[in-house]
C-alpha cells in the first residue's frame, strides 16, 4: 500500500515542481543591481544583461534605468516591495516593437508573467505597461497617478518577449511561472537574435550586406517613429537624411537591430 501511494505521489510531486518553476527579479541585490553598474553601462542605447534580463536604455540620451530604495510599496496581493527599477521615461514603440527603454527576456515554453509596478511620476495621467512579442501585444495594464498594479499575463509559447511602459514606471518585481528563463545567444553586442547580416551607414545611405533571404527592413528615428521601410532579397542600400536611427532587419533566419549614425 505504501509503495502504491509513493508511486502515485511521485508523478504529482514532479508535475508540481514543473508547474511552479519560476524566475524572479526583485532588484534588491545591490551586488547584481548596483545603481552605478546599471547606469554606466546603459547610456546611449547599449544594452546590458543582468541575471538573464536584458535592459535597453534610450537610444541616444544619457537617460538610463535606475535602481533605488523605495521605502515600502504594498500591493493588492500583500507583496511589499522595498526596491524599484525605474524606466525613467517612455519606451517608444512602433507596431509593438520598442526602440528604447525596454526589457527583454526569453522563455522556453508557455508560462505566466507577472509584474508588480507603480506610477512613476509625482503627477500626470495614467501610465501603461506593455508586454509584446515584438509583433503582437500579449498584455497591458494601466495605473493611475500614485497607484500600483500587477500585470498578470499568460505567455502562449516559447520565445523572446518585450516589456516597456508608455512613460516612466517603477517596477518592484517581475516573475515568470511555469517555464524557464533561458539566456539568449549573445551573437552581437545588442543581444539580438542571430541574423548574420551587416548593417552600416556611409555617405547618406544605410547599407545592408550578406542578405541570404527575403528580409523586412524597418528604420526608426530616436523617437520611435518609422521613417523608412523596405523588403530586400539581396545586398542593398537605403537613402536617408542625416541623423541617428535604429535599423531593424527581420527574416525567416532571425532578427537584428543596429543603431547607425548617418552623416
């Protein structure tokens, strides 16, 4: 009888372990989330990966994420956060793809994603936090001035997901339940998917080389506005005015985003 109960209990125990597998970010470990480390490495659009969470600051300004003590913020489920990660501004996005001040993480299967956050200003209108897969909106939640909220989203499949706010928000905790957070391949300094193309600017043009298949190219300015789009099947160049741009190239082989300065 005891063996039978053990055989019945063991699968249920293993299933429970899988169901409750999770990753939590609370930003309280100053050895990992030091304010100077996040600030100094994130200026000018250069991302940094901390504990499998990739943080992208504004593309050109010196505005960066900030980790700081926040006293005691109590949420509706009883969680009390004492440390916050501030986005310090808008994560401008086009077609659900953010171009500045956003976070990405990769999961290996369907799961639940939760974020405990509060309005990040001393005044103003509602602030909204979004989760997307870069193409479709997966979930969002708005909070009013001086209020808190818990964004609770069902992620449908394995992949890369993007978290950003429409303006400054203060995040107390993020949590993935039911799947593992996996480290993406670090194929280049921007931590993008491994699309093996070269993007560079010269003589008022943006050049794309080593194109191996049909590739959709979107060019955004630093405000997140789409300024040029093209579909290419071979090495190409795009005429464009001088300025600073984010070039996003996507094909069946992968995706890559590169910041270029056009003289």
